[in-house]
C-alpha cells in the first residue's frame, strides 16, 4: 500500500474517535492522500488553499482552542516556506500541531528542484521543542501515527507518499523516542532514516559477503535523536556511516555527529552533498545525488578503513 | 460609563508609562494608541472572568500587534488578572510580562504574538475553533496598520471571509505610522476599508479611535454582525503615542523609544493634570474600578 493511503487510513480512524482531530490542507490533499476524508469528516477537514503560512498559524489557533490539528503540504512548503510560523505560532507558543511534509528529498521526482527539500530537517532541527520523524515503511507508519497524535507537542512527519518495501516485521513495536536495531553487527554502525533504510539493509547483505559485518539502526526520530542507542552502537563497532535522503548538512548526519562529538571514531556520510535537487526520476536522481546502494557500500568500506 | 472608561484609559496610560519608564525603553507609541480599545473591550464588552482566565467559552482578544503587550498587561492588571505591581517587572529577565504577548507566561493572554501577521491567522483559527465548539464566544483581534503589509494578513482575511467567520471582530490600529516612516509613504495600504470589504468582511471606520464612546459604539455595531456570515474589521483612526504630546510629536520615532524616568514623570504630569512626583512613578494601590 502507498504510504499516503496508510497515513490517511490512520487519520480516518483517529478522526472517527476524536472530533478534535482536524486536518488542514494547502491545496495538496490529493497528494497527501486525504482528499476523500473531506466528505466523510466535513467538520474536521479544512482546505486553506494555497496559503501555507496562514494554514500553520490557523492550526496554532485551533490548537489553542483544544483541537489537534495536522497540517499537510509538500516538504519544502511544510517547512522552509513556513519556518517562522512553525517557530513562533507553533513551537514558541507550545501549540500541539502536527506537520506532515510529503515527497521528501529526491522523491519529489518530476516536480524538480523547487519542490525537492534537501534541507527540511535542517531547517526545523534548530527550532526548540519540535520532534522530527521520518517513517520507513507502512508497518512503522501505522504504529507511529496514533502515537504521534497522542504526543502533546509539535511533530514533523517527513512522509514518503508512495509505496515503500517492507522493513519491519508484523510484531514490530514502535517507540517514538527509540531508534530501532534492524541488524546487529560488529564492524560498522549504519544509522539510516526513511526510504534509504531498505537500501542500507541490501548493502549490509552485500558487505557481509565481503567480510564486513554492519549494524543497521533505523533512526526514525531524528530529533530528539536516541543518543543512547547511537552512542552504544558506535562505541561497539568503532566506525559510523549515516545514510539519508537529505543534505549532509543539518540532517541525520549532523545529528549523529553531534551525538558523537566527543568520540574518536570516523563518521562517514551518504547523503546529498550540499546541493539543490533537480528534475528526474528516482533512478537518475539516486545516481546524481549519490544515494545508491553502491554509494552506501563504498562509504561503508571507507568508514571501516578509517578505523 | 463614559467618564469611568475615560478615567480607566488615563490609569492604563499611566501604568504603561510607569512600566516602560521603569525599564527605560519600550514600544510607547503603539501601546498608547490602543488604550481606548483595550479599556472598552476588557471593561465593557468582553465576556471574561479575571478569576478564571481559561473560562470555557470566554471571549478572547488576540493582540496580533504583539508589541502592544505592555498596554494589554496594564489593562489586564487593572481588570484584576494579576497584581499591578507585576507591571514593574516588564521586560526584566525572568518576567512573565515580556515585550510581546506570551500565552504561556501571562494570565489572560490567549495567544503568543510578535511575529507580525501570525496572531491574526491564529485568531482566525480560534474563531473557527469557536464555531466548531459552538460555544458562542466572540474572538477579537488587533492588528497594526503597518502589520497590514504582511501577506499573511490577507491570506487570513480571505479564509475568514470565505468560511463566514462572523464571530470574528478585527481591529486595525490605524495610527498611520510605522518604524521607517508614515505607512502611506513606506508602502500604502489604502484604500483599507475597501480592501476588507473586497475580502468578504464588513468594515467599520471609527473617526476617532481614541474616543471611548466611538470605539464602544463600533464594537457594539460589529457584534450585531454575528449571523451575517461575515467577519467585521473595525478601523480605528488613532494617534500613535496618544495622550502624551511629546511622544506623539516624535512621530515614527516613538515606535520603540528610549523612555527615562524623567520622560515618565513628564508624561505622568500631562496624564494626571498636575506636577508628577517620584511617588507617581511607582505603582501603588488597586484600581477602584470593579
């Protein structure tokens, strides 16, 4: 199932249970997968039109009235375009607003550079009080949405909206503030978020054949990062690689570096090398931005060499 | 009532002058221009309970021009939300009365504001919330004329008009001045009333927004628009720095200005109509108004 369909199904369930759960759109409800909910929940769905700043602050006003608003747009317009509204109306004012950004990084594909957020995590990560979450697959997303709804405070959900390969088993138990160990290993810790998690697992399999035993940890919540898990794994393996569909400045790589600032070990990165996006389909963009399984394998070998 | 409201305005102005004078600097001009509105709302028109600032279904004022915080605080203190002596902590480290309104710090403040344009959208959100809850509240919101240059104001105006939020009453503090000069010269917002009407609002123009009875009449007129399917914008023609002539005379320079104890005493002399003393600079007993 597409991630947005799973997300919309979760939201429908929450809205059914609680009339204070509301969704606000800025003319992208179709992209977010929630368009059909307008008919079913006419008093809980509000389209603000193409006016993201107003949407964010209206959500804060609704939250001040006891509602639990979720706002939706593409990642660049849900973050960098409304950065001040998120900082002041939502975070500084401590309002319980959830922010859903779809099409993170290269997944914006044919919308190209203007719609391709390589910086959204970086933009939000320096704002106090916000939680930043990026789901890996449908299983994790379905567990995360009710947990995030129950969490009293601002959360950014970086939502890849199409289908993603299954990573987590059916008996998976989600904890918003705990990173997930996907594969234990002793030579290298790979911290990965979002859509590249499956690629990291594939890379680990191939690296194992070459005698490199990788530990794979999914850091689904980039802020606050699960420092304890990151530190314990890094200290165990002595080398680190971060993998993300985001600029290497400001995102997961930066968060991991901050957690490991006092450790003497190499921390390599697979991510967008401080450049803007461009138009294209995923295979081209993965290669152009250096986000392929081969890139992960090469960076992993380098990290191990640097030990 | 007119005399009571007028004397309240003087008391509020005196407390604004005292609290900003105590610190030595502040947003004097834009605080003094909105005193009549605050007195009318908090002492005559709003359904509120100072003993229960979170009263469900209460009317709310969201002061989107957050820099008028000191005037709102002086009004809230007079109304009994907190002790007037706290006004002297304005902008001091650790205070609950920061320069711009903060809902998490000050009893009676219903929204955090200061980044211009945002509070107005928040008020629209609150008005939508009140409609959904069907609690009968009126949401009041105050914006500046300079603030009206923010695009977000017009995004929110469009939405409130389109969604028929007739429980929302906005006020524009049209004091004609902003930091860089006259609003007309910096980036004209004229014709203002026509703009609001074009966005699906009623617009009421108040010739003298520093006349309590004119303001009160306009608020009552605006309240009658509930049921019309349109929000109302009340444009208050005010004077920035109103009530203290040497502040008024500074023009755009009175937005955020140095304000010494000597300045405060000079202002109090004018407001009280007698030579002010050092004692007048202090905040003393409670208001007689209940």
